[in-house]
């Protein structure tokens, strides 16, 4: 019992500090990006390129992923309203049978986005990689990022820290019940943003430059 008491107090203090630090990172990210993230497409400036952040098309047991379909819808809206000319679809393709960018491209084309307007980034293993690669590989200094609001806040924060004039267009969110686990994970993911930025973390892959558009 004495050992447990000795361990308990430091553990409690560390846990409280961790929660406070994480809460601060959430406040910092949300406050810093509030002027750049939009629900209304009319409030967005024209931008040559959108960055569509990937996610799985289906969930466990092959259930459709609402996040996926709402991001597709939002990106199509951007393109058809001529707010953008090109789309970088960035997602995970670490297995032959799992290809987020290819899935998204097929669905974008179903809704009228031409093949010539879509560029695939197969090495967007996480949001940080997608953002940095958009600049370093695809040569973009300005972007409209497409995802749900909670995700856009983190993505736009990262982008602006890397000198990208970034805006977020919010895809519709899912129900609070459906998105509970995702929102909890997002709360803690924001601390990692600061670790990545201030430790000069690099994407898993960079590679050759890819020109977007003419």
C-alpha cells in the first residue's frame, strides 16, 4: 500500500498536467484557425487546388463511412461552384487491397469531376504527411482543405505553420453518437501536432515533385 501511495500522487499530477496541456493545444488550434474555416462555400476565396483528406470508404463489418461520403460531397460542391480547379486526394495506400485515394477518385468522377482535375497522393498516411507533401511534393502554397470541421482545424493549423495559405471547407459532420470515438481521438491528436512541428518531424515519404495543373 505504501508503494501504491507513493506512485499515486506523481501519477495523478502527471495525468492532470497532461490533460491541461492537451486542452491548451485544442484551444490554441481552434482559436488560431477560426477565421479560416468555413461552412458557407460563398465565404471561401478562389484557390487553384483543394486538398481532400482521405478516410476509409467503409467501417468495420463493411458499413459505409459517413465521414467519407460527406467529404466527397463537399469536394464536388467546391469543384462545381468553381472555387477550385484541381484536387489532391491524399490518403493511405499502405496495402495493395486498401487504397483511399483511388476509392475517392472513383467517387469524385461519378459526380462529375474529370480525371484531369484529380491528383492522387498515395502517401498521405496521416494528416501531417498530407499537408507537408502538398507543399513539398505537389508545390502548393495555398489550399482549400476538405474534411469535417474538427479535422480541418488541425489540418489548417499545420498548413499555416508551414507557410501555406490554407482555408478549410467543412464537410457535414456525423451524429454525436457515431463520431464519439473519433472526437475523443482528435482531442488527444492535437498534442501530437505540436510535437511534430517543434521536433521538425518529416513525412514518412516525400519523393519526386509532381506538378499540379498547367
